[in-house]
């Protein structure tokens, strides 16, 4: 009987995880961890300083203690090791990504309705954010991408290339990682004007601005920069339908130098579309965002690339966390 109850309680726990997530997202939205790292205090002072309700503030802080993100001694709250990464003061802060996740909360709440009635696959492709949301999104992508970018750059043979085009390159996370790995290579980062401004700042801080050309544009509408022998599509194709990806592949094919390579970083699903599990979950993310995007199998990616004219299409790296790599070549 106890075993049955344990199984039932475990099943119920699956539905409770949203409670913890909501507590953490609210705490990061209110910047609790940064504020308490700067000035540890009791609940009354914290609530009064920030203009919050005292009872609600106390319950939130106590819950964060219970889940080991804060510590409490003699009524004073401080940031615990488990909460340190949520502070803006931490050198590897995940705060930008958590702010993006907070924005996603409402979108994911529509999943039941989407399953019942279908998503909007006719909306414009790409990421659509308000101006003030771009910084959180781009910052979040950099936080989760910087270590993986360095790993991929070290794993993939970049010695063959002289000039890379990073399409939708965001803040330059992959451009910088690739250029550090291949000191003779130069880069072209192509993205929306508001994103390029952020990229310029980050790349300059890393001392690589002299090796990177920053070009403003929309890869759905504008011509791509030419003169590159490597084109990187990092976490882009999941935004698009099959048709939009084919259009993009064709545009890249035209822009690449003869003999050039297209490199795609993505979740690449197996034929059952259930592995990797993170890719199956990400397919839901695209479903609720209603942009017609999806996660794709290798055969689906290969077919699109070959239709666009690429040859020698290969899965050169398998992965479980959007770290699979597919490459194709433009015949020389």
C-alpha cells in the first residue's frame, strides 16, 4: 500500500512543479536575489524599501528559504548558494534567461487551448518581441549558449574556413567562440538593427570587434552578405516552417562562396520524434508560440538542404540539448 501511495504522490508531484517555477520566476522578476545580495535585511525592511505587501513578501522569502535559494538567520535573509546564479551580480548570472522565461509563462498557459483548437501557423516567422524585451531575450541566449558555443567550436573542424557568416547571430556568442578557435578566421554577424547594437557592445568588450563585420538586416526579407565560406544557422530553423526553411537555405546557397559550407545547430529529432526529450519539449515551445516552427528530423533537414542545392549533407554531431550539427556543402 505504501508503494502505491508513493507512486501516486510522485505522480501528483509532476503537476506541482509549476508552483516552484512560479515562485522562482516571481523572485527573479522582482530581482530579489540581486537586492538581497546587495543588502541583506528582514522581510519588513525589504517590503518597505520596495513598496511590496509585507505578508506576501514574507511568504515569498520564506518559501525561497525552504527551497534553499535564500538563508534566514535571526530574521535576516541572505542569498544562499542555490540562489546565487539568479543575482545580476554573479559573473555567470542566469537572470536574463529567467526574465525571458517569465515572459514565456503566459504563452505556455495557452497549451490546452492550442491542443484543442490548433496553433496559428500563418503568423509571420521569426521572433517578435517588444523593444524592451529584446535585451532580456538576447542576454538569456548568451547565458545558456556561451559554454556550448566554446564546446562546439573546439569539437568542429574550423581550420578549413576563412570567413564565417553568422545568420541571426544575436549577441555574437558563436561568432566569438568560432573566432577564438580559428585565429585566422574573420566573421560577419547579420541580425536585426536592435540586436546588432547589443552584439557590437559585447564583441567590443571581448576585444574581437576588429575581426567582425556587423551587418543589419532581416534574413527573411533582405539579401545576405556574400564572400563567406561558412554560413552558420544556430538555433534558427526551429522558428520556421519547412517552406520558410527552404527559402532560407536557398538564400544561403546563393550567398555562399563555391565550395562553402552551411552549418546548422539545432535539436535534431530521431524518426520517432521522441528523442532527444529536450527536443520533444521544445517542439511544444514552438507550438504555443504560434509561429509555425517545429523541431525537425535529420531526414527533414537533409531533404530541404538538398532541394536548395547542397550536397554531402551529414549529421556531424549528435546531441540532446540543441547541440546537434548538420552540415552541407555548396559544390565548388
